[in-house]
C-alpha cells in the first residue's frame, strides 16, 4: 500500500505561508502605534519651611510617533451603572508653575511632567463624591485616544 502525502504537505505549506504573512503584517503595524506611559507619585514642595504634598504626573512617549497631548485630568471608575466621570486639569491655575504647558507635542522617548496640589484636589474630589471610589489620572491626545494609570484611592 502506497500513501501519497503530496496534497497534505501542500496544504500545510499554504497554511504556514498565510500565518507568516498575517504575523508580519501585525508586527509591521504594531511599531507605528501611539504609545504613552503615565507614571504618578507624590512629592513634596517646601514653602516657608512647610511641606506641601503634590501629585507628580509624568507622561512619556514610548512609541516612535510624536504625540500631542491636550488634556490631563482625573478619571473615576464607578460601579453604579458602569458610569465613568472625568475632571480635566485644563485650567492653568490647577497645575503648578513648574508643569509642562498644555497642549504639548511629545517627541519619541521624551516626557512631560505635571504637578498638581494633592490636598486641594483631594478635597475637590471628596466634594464630588470621589472619596469612596477609585480614581486614575488620564491623558487625551489630539485623536481622542485615552491613556490612563492604574486606579488608586484618594487620601486627603
């Protein structure tokens, strides 16, 4: 008995070729996506011998395409009806003087840092019933894409 596997090998070769084409197209597109990394931490500003806590928000462009940022703010996750709310920091008085300007064009491998008074904004968030819920910092670029940090609880 002689078995001819010629057609089976041709079919497997065709499937392998299609897989290679799909993977190469995916990897080609992957490099040209906008990628931002948002880090945040609490630092202290010393004025007249007193320490004031401030939130430091660092936005880094980790992609190969320049990204223009035009909004930064606080994003709330709510369990009630899956609603989400956002408060932008668009007013210049909300950002400290050392902050980067908005809107800002961030080139690849560059960053922009923003500083916000923690106590002032923690009180505002509690007034808006954000205290029991978790919040995250977010950034929106010119195309409307939303980038955000992990959620954290607000402490006053």
